[in-house]
């Protein structure tokens, strides 16, 4: 996959995660039940972010998580 597509996946994934965080705050303050939408958006955005990351960055993140626990 070329760099432009990876960059676009990262960009769209981060926007989606930000939108999910905004929906979480709206849900907490107003009590609106939009949990299923938040889970769906977070899952899809996380997939896009992981698709846009290189294998080296994925390995560094995994090592960082393993070392922190």
C-alpha cells in the first residue's frame, strides 16, 4: 500500500476516534443512549488506524504495551 493511502487511513481513523470521543462526552452529559454507534465508529476507526500504521510502528506499540504491564 502506498504512503498516500496509509496517510489517508490514519487521518480518517483519527478523525473517527475523535468523533467517538465527542459522542462519549455527549452521552455522559446528556444521557443519550448511543452506545452501539460509539462502538461501531470506534471499531471502524481503530481498523483504519491499524491499516495505516507500518509494521515497525505496530511492533513498537505492542512492545510498549507488553513492557508497561
